[in-house]
C-alpha cells in the first residue's frame, strides 16, 4: 500500500495543571471545559488512537493503517511496539502549573514491574515559556536512594532535583529513569516512546478536583529511578548545513532522533525507506508536499511522512522539528564527522541516550 502524507485530528486532554497557551499562543479553538493540558497530535496508544483528518485515508485511525500495512508506514529500521503499534507518540503539553516530579521506567523495568506498556524515553522542545519558567531534570550530584526516600517521607523532594531556566527554542532530553517535571508557564512539544507509564514521586502536596491528593507511586518510582546525572539539562545542539539547509541535531537514541531544521523558502528531503518522519511546524505556515499528497501545517501542527514516501518538500520560511528512528552510525555519527565534529562531541550527544 502507498500512503500519502498523513495529518491527524488533534485530541485534547484535560489536566489538573493545564494552561491556556494552546488557545492563546497557538490559537487552537478548543471548546472543552476545564483546563486542557495536552494535545495528542500523533498517537497509536489505546488511550488515544489518532484519526486521519484529510485526504484519501480521512477517518481512518493510525491503528487501522498500522494493521493494513505497518511496513510501508514504518520502514525497514523502525519497529512496532511489542503490541504491534506505532512506536512513537507526539503531543503538546501546556503547563499552567508545575507538573508532578515523576519518572518513567525503561523497557526492561516496565516489563519487570508488570506494565502493559513499554518504557518511556522522551524529549521536550519548548515552544513558549514565561520569563521565570524552569524545568526539573535529573537529581543533584551525590543524591542517594536513601536521601530520596527520606525526602519523600518529609514531604519535599525539591532540594534533591536539578532545576534550570528555559526559554522558547530550548530542548531537554529525558531518558527513562530520570526524575523530571515541567514547570509552570511552559508550552512544549514532547516526542516519546509510545507509552503512558508514569510514576509520580512528588506532587507538591496539592489536591485534585475532589479535594484529595493524587496517587503517588513511590515503590515503583524508586525501582525505576536513575542516580546518574549525565543526561539532565538543556540539549547542546550540534549544527551543520547540508544541501543549503541548516540543521541542529538535538537528540539521538535508539528510539528516536530529533533535529531542528530551518527552511528559508523551501527544502527538499530524501528518505531511503528505513524510517518514517514526523514533522512539527515551529512557525506559520509550512506546507509539506510529496508526489500526489500534501498538507498545510500551522504552528504546532504535525504530519506523519510514511517511510514509503521517498522524496518530500517543505515550503515556507521557518523552522520544523523532524523526528525519526535513526541508524546512529549512518544518520548521526557520519554526517557530524563529515562536518567537522570530533568523536568526543558526538559521544556527549549520544552517550547514555541508548535507553
């Protein structure tokens, strides 16, 4: 089966900590009541099966397309989940209040702990942030399991975690096992493994809509928590220009690679059928075209380019995020070496990003 470029309907999720930037910054017309914290853009998870918005496959779910011809969608390198689902999930997160401090297991831990989902490694790219917004990612140097347990017993873990200011354009790689929290006033895009497993460690002693504290998952969180700090903090992009198109490599692990690409008028891209691409528009308005298919993306909208599409073009002036499943050696290491980066710089980008 030959798929065209796929754009999906967004699904909006109410959250206790939700904000108003999906409406105010991205001009989303959301009529649901309550605070909306997430917009799921591309998902093949039981909690949200994305529906194609337009074109030949309008009305079909990503789940149905995976069932009909997953190989044409994914390519030869990208693999489905253990349940046969699309391997990645893309969402926008609109944090009006700080999220809980939480941790996700890796694949082996998730299986050992009896989870139906895989583990979750993710990456954030900040679209908008208040001037005083901060992120939490990783533990401070020297923090032990015993110290975390004692802090949780006393009701405050904030002194043990790393926090840092963020602004629009910043990216943060969050490996499975990293304690993390998104701060108030942040709108971001999150690419992640297709998993909904989250262990809350600390929820700032707040109450839900019913006046009760939300459930914490201390035992599982301590089992999944990593005490290594090398992966915390803002990403340091490795930049190069190829075929006249500036690129910034922001993250690379076995689950996904993330690149920020700047297009001046148009940019042509080639796929060798090894992996699909997910494209997220960072500026208004970008058009994605391929033979016999295309779509228009406004800021914060996304499209899935199946692996069976060999050539595609981005038209418009602005930035896009490009997510795909990489061959680390071919897609990351070789281009960076060719453009003058040394092995140590590349190692710092990719080390420990193999979770």
